[in-house]
């Protein structure tokens, strides 16, 4: 009986320690995540919902500047436990992750132009339908893209992985500098460059293929 009461008390304390806070930061078309947050993007009325330890909420900042919503921790404060942030957007043209966090989507991001940038060891996984997609990775993290794009520009610097083989693209420019890997799909044309020990793999049957390797890396058609 005592054990059951103890377990119940621990569970209740855990529930009380975690809280949800909704915010309305204002209009934005880009998002800049700085830190180890778990961010989930979905289309809808613009807003932010934060799930975290109650004591951490006041230190998690959500600020819009020049149309970009920044999510970050105030000063040098250290956040205990996991932080989940749900972001609802109306239009999205830019996604930046700096650090070890995660960004995922619920549904498909439909936009004309989309810029995706990852710096660090985090992970970004998106479903996209766009005319132009520019994805860049600097570090050891992973970017995973699926959906459709007319034009794709993909760049990897470092040891990370840019996985866009399920992003059905027409024209592709891909570059790897370092030991990273890049996978793409090109139906019309591809220009691929590798400097170092990295690898580029591409799917599809593009009519135009322009490839060059400098170093011990490789470019392979699947």
C-alpha cells in the first residue's frame, strides 16, 4: 500500500512539474530554432505551444524579428528535462536549426520557395511541396526531405547526412565538402560535386548529368 501511494505521489509531482503555455508571437514566415528543443510544425493559425518543466517556461523565449520566429533559451540558463514546442504557421519560407534539437512536420509544407539550414548535430525531417528548395547542412546532423520540388539545391559541409532521395526533384545541384553524404532524386538534370571523402547518390534518370569528384569520395547513380 505504501509503495502504491509513493508511486502515485511521484506521478502527481511529475505532472505538476510539467506545464503547457500558449503564445501568440506575431506574424512570421521563417523559424530559427536555437537549442535542443523538439519542434513540431503544422499549418494553421499562427501560434506557439510550449510543453516543458514549469520552472523553465519563463526562460524559453519566442521572439519575431524581420519575419523570423526565434526559439531560444534566455541567457545561460540551463533547461531541465525535455522541451516540446508546437509551432503553427500560415506561410513558411525558411527553417533554421542551430544546435542539437529536432524539427519535424505534421502534414506537408506547401510553399513557393523554402530554405532549410542545419548547423550542428540536430535533425530535420520535412515533407515539402515547393518550386525551389535550398537545403544546407554544416555539421554532423541529418536533414531528411520528402515530397516534390521543381529545383533542389543541396549542400553538405562536414560529416552530416542530407537525405533527399524521396524528394522528387526535377533539377538538382548537389555538393559535399568533407565526409558527409547526400542522396537526391533528379528527373531532368543533376550537377554534383564532391570535395573530400564524402558521397553523393542520386536516383532518377536525368537527361543531363554533370558530376565531378575531387578526393576519395564518390558520386553514384542508383
